[in-house]
C-alpha cells in the first residue's frame, strides 16, 4: 500500500478550477501593481517563489489558511482577493488607500515596521515645522 502523500490529487470540478485560476490572476495582478516580485511575496508569506508562481497560474491551490495573510500583504480585503467584492462594496465601499497601506505595513517583519515608522515620524515632524 502506497503512503497517502503519494496518492494522485483528485480532479477538480471545472467551477473550482475557474475559481483558483481567477484567484491566481488577481494575486498576480495585485502583486505587480504593488511592484512586488514573486520572491518578495513568497518571503512575506514564508513560502517559496516556485509556490507563488504555481498559485498564480493555478497549478497549486492556495491554502484557505493563507488567504487572510495574503490579502493583508497585498493590501486588499479578503472579499476582493476571492472575487466577492461586489457584495462587500455595497456594504462598506472600497477600502481606503491608507488602510491598505497600514495592512501591508502590519504584514512586514517588526524591524522593517520600526524602520518605516521612524521615517514616517521624521517626515511628519519635519512637515509640522
């Protein structure tokens, strides 16, 4: 008997294939809009560049547990990431750019967060003079 890890993946229904293909396309589009490389996104998600590439072309499914973190890193809502923004937009409207930037900042490692905050505080202090 073969170990479970070597069993072939079950085939996905067409609707599910379409969902993961569209999800991957949204990830790639937003990553590029932010000027991030696949490696930079992989580092932020604690995964590999090859996995990010596979997610973007739907060769691999993005784990559900990764979706909230992925949305934060990309600066979008979870609803926008999974393609359900119409229903959310009717309730709340679009996420403000500042909120998206704060969410991206919170996804950075603590030392990088401190560096960004120091620069921000220096610029605000200079602007207040």
